[in-house]
C-alpha cells in the first residue's frame, strides 16, 4: 500500500448536512417564486450551485435568477443550521486523526466558500482547520463537481500526484471528480446515495459512514492504492520514458509510434509492446493488447496492482481490457479525444474488476513529437489520416498542475 494522501469531502461525508442543503435550496427557490420538490433538488445534490441551478431549471432561468438563488442559499442554510443544528457522522473526527497518525496527509475539499466552513464549524462544533493538513474551498477552484477542480486543487496543495491519493465522498459527483482527476474513490453511504450507485459511478469500495471506514481503514487504503510503489510524478515519467522508447522501436518498424509497458505494483516492468497492426494485419493489435498478451502468466489472476503505461490515451477496447485485468492505474501521455476510452467506458461493478486511476498528460509533448516525426516518414495513407486527425483534435488539457511528489 502506497497511499500518501486522502482527500475528504465535507457535506454528507463528515457532517450530516445533505437534507439541510436540499431544504435551503428549496427555500431559496421559493423566495424567488419557483416551486421545486425536494426530491428533484436531491438528484443534483453534490454539485456546486453553478451546476445545480441550471440542471434544475435550465440555462434561461439560470441567467435570469441563478445568481440570486446562489446568494440566497447560504443564508437559508445558515438559518436552518441555527434552527436544527448539524450532526457529525460517527467516527468522523477519529477517522481524520487516524489517517494522519498513519502518516497519510489529509485535505478537506469542498466547492463551498469559507463562510460555509465557518457555518459548519459553528453549528457542528467542529474545528476543521486544525483537523486537516490542507483546506480547499471555492476560492481555489473554477468549476464545481463533477469537474475535477476540487480534486486537482487538493493535489496541488498536498504536493502529491493523483496516483498517490484517494478521496472519501458520498455522491456520484464526488466519484465523477475523482475519475476525471485520476484519484481512486472510496464511497460512504451516509449521505443518502446507495452503495450500488456509488460503485456504478466509480467507487472501489463503499462503507456505511466514517466509523465503518475507520474500522476498515487499512483495507480501504490497500484497495485505494494496492501497489507498493509510490507513483510520484518522477516515477510516472520514468515509466513513460520506457513506453516512449518502445514507441520509437515501433516507428522504426513502420508502425504508428504508440508504445506501452505494463508494470507490477512495485514498479517493475514485466511487458513492453508497440502497435503491431501493420505486421500482423490485425486491427486490434494495439500496443496495450500486445503488452497484455506478453504479460500473461507473469501475474496472478487476483492481482489488482498493475500499472499500464501508454504513450497515447487508450481506446475503449484497451481501457475495457485494463478494467477486466484489474489494472490499478492507467498512465497515458497524449490525449485521444476521438477514441477516448478513459471518458467513454463506464466503471465496472463486477468484483473481479475495478475502476483504474486514469492519469493523462504524462510527457504528452514527447508523445506528440513522435507522432509529428512519424508523419514526416510518409506512412500509410490511413495511418497518416489518423495521426493528422488526432493531432488536429487536441486542445490544452484542463486540470493540469496537480502537484509533485
């Protein structure tokens, strides 16, 4: 187990505030003349107000009254907290303390602002700032969940890579932020989302509440990060350099320069392969599939700590194969928007599979340079068309700068 950081969601995870938020939004809408049922609001709970309001009403209402609704919500929430108080979920304080006692850095990450934290602290009688190594609020992010900003901001403050961290949260939007941010997700059901829904959104494991998470903390840490290697940015780039070397070998054999290596959880590379479509005449002979074939028999079937490293974002086929193989982490270089498997494959729910951490933009400039060099070598027309389409579709990635470990 090589977990160096744990990111905590706040509302619905550590404190019992989800019902208060639903009622606060209902009252805010009502004050502006909009009647919405609590069950409809609950469907979007976990998103920030920037996403919740247009989801409930559409963009026209959001443009007209969205800012007023978002301004009213914290006022109504604070009033409700004063009326009803805030419950702290069992084991919340002890869980955070136990995480830090194990040498794992803890960050609190919320899409809400500093005033919201003060409201929680006052009415839940919690001192949040001393509990955590780092705090992330709306001041640190541009987009709310399920965008990865709340995750990547925490990674920057912790100075850790995504593969060194996990997140504890209670909604499918927490899970979505984790999938997009490259960290593994541990779910808790105390916020009201069912365990099945959390698993379907990407949770590797789901516990009842912080108390049950604490009872299984070592197990949770191993599930979240089963490998022995600490996948710092330095180690990730070292592995990617090996994949780039294999890609160059492929280009020398007149294949598109896409390389892949598969490593055990301790970082030991056990298989290397590049695209073999030209040599074999088989369309599915992608670098990842060839590497899986060469790794066969070298790892036990129950192993769930494999690291797959590809110079190009895996397609749907290769991402699905990684999930079936129980791969822990997918590292890739250049994004491939048209064929993206990392955004188009749904999390598995089979106990034999798991949702890999998927971390992109690792030495992406080097991968791009290889493809640009390949075009200068007069490749086959269909390969040239694919590479040109790939390079023309790329735009600067969002959520970069997650830290360094």
